[in-house]
C-alpha cells in the first residue's frame, strides 16, 4: 500500500490536473501552472518533470 503525506497527495492531484490541461490543450504551460496553484513556473516545471519524466512544454507539443 502506498502512503502519501497530505502535501504529496495534493502535489499529485495538482500535477495530474495540469497534465490533463496540457494534453487537452486547455492551457499553455504558464496558465496550467497558475491554474493548479504554482506561482513560479520553473518550480512547477521541475516538479512536473520529476513526476512525469518530461517537461510540461513537451506534453504541449505532443498533440
């Protein structure tokens, strides 16, 4: 059984929502970051890359 802290869980939810927004072309990277609560786009990109193994801009270009 995986166990998350509250903060890890919230980060996971936020990053998954941002991934969906980028895949569906609902937002650009900066908009997606702000929408899920990141005020710093580079901090968002770092966490996104750690979670998904790619930059958020790469996801945006896949469509």
